[in-house]
C-alpha cells in the first residue's frame, strides 16, 4: 500500500452536494502537485514554482473496496535550484483548479538541480472510508 491521502474541503463539499443534493460535480484528469508547505484541507499551502516544474497527470486503477492507487510512474524533472518538497496534492487541472487530495511526505525531499522525483505505480493510494 502506498501513501494514503486526505480529502480537501473542496472535494468533501462537492461529493456531498453531488450525492445528496443533485448538484453536478465536474470530474477531470487528476494531476499531482508538489508543495513546499502544507496545503491543508482549505488549500492554503505553497505549490512549487520552479521554472522546470509542472503538475503531472495521474492514472488510477478502478476502485475496489473504496480504495485505488496510481497505475503508472509519475516523474518530475530536475528543478533549476534547491527546493524542499514537504507535501503532495492531487489537483483537478494542470494549472489553477482545485485541490482534491493531499498528504505530507513522511520525510521532506530536498530537490537539487540534478534530482528527478519519481513516484512508482501503487505508491499513491486514495481510500474512502
């Protein structure tokens, strides 16, 4: 099992409104984002801003028993300088958009200008319970 992520306020409200009040919720391709501070459920953290940084799309397995994990490698290219990654989040757009899930990294990752950051298949898990 991989890193288990938490839902943001945006997604919690959207799911409840969609399921219980028949208010549409748009579903899009998910993107992995890197943060240098805690985004929190309210999405107030600081996302990376390096010139070489961009969110990476994620593909997930079909959910089973309320759980799903990423199916492919997710790779971030080296940054132009040192950046400390403390949290990751799943967004609903490649730029802007809304935070859906987030989690702190058990150990912060200092990215140097020669480092690539890679998440293996199955390393990111979403579980609803």
